[in-house]
C-alpha cells in the first residue's frame, strides 16, 4: 500500500511518522475529492431576484430542531442574497441532473428569471425556487451564520421538506466528476 503524506507547518508529527511537505490547496482539493459527496443546488428567492449555486457541502446537523449546514464561497452572490432573504432552499440533485449541476457551478451561471426557468419555475412557501424532480428539497430559514476561511457556513432550520415519490437516485461528486452511487469504487 502506498501513501502520500503532507503536513501543515508547525503541526506535530505522530509517533513513527516523518514530516512531509506542507499541503497546498491543490493537494487538499485532490485528497478531499476522494470523499464522495452529494450534489445540491441552493436557491434564494424567485423571479428577478432568484440566485442559485451548485454545492457539494450539505450536512444534516440535528433532528431536534431539524438543522442542515451548507457552505458557500464568501465572495459569492448567494451569501448576500441569503442574508437579505433570511433563508434558502436546498435541492438535492438526481443522477439525471448532471447538466443542471454544471450549469449552476459555473461562474456565469443563470440568475433571475433565467435561473427560475432553468430550474423549473416552482416557488416554495418560503419564496425560494424548488426543483420538482429533485431527490429532495428543503426550505430553510437561517438559524446561524459562521465564517469558515474562504467560505461562509449557513445553518438552516428546516421549515418544509419535499420528498417526491418514487425515490430517485442522487447525483454524487467523486474524484472530480459527477457519478451515481452505483458507480463508486
């Protein structure tokens, strides 16, 4: 078995371990790419105010109260949009929505009415866009906001849960590519 070890400067070496070169963003991204993650589109607002972005950082935090955590780039448009709206929706994508994931991961992703049209035009009770064919959609109001390096972590209290029947296969991001759960190695 072969391994590569990189260590942050100043971090103590474990017993029997040698210090390796300091990890950089490229090595960290490559290493974290080994962890399969679900893919979702976070939406805020509707109509001309609609904003949306693809994320791979959605975590269930608590059942009581029902809380989820999403991580967004601190310089992105959605951070300000969530702060203005006081909430957001999370739409977990299916294996058939790979193109949609790519569209909303791009820097020049649709916004406003173009985003609403691309996402299907369904507005939830909280005023945010929902994908009718998603694995599941959550409507959340912001419970807390935390700085996280070059990202902002939003803890959302789930107000509404949409789980269409029949169950759909989720889209997964693994090793820099989109795939489905059955294709993971």
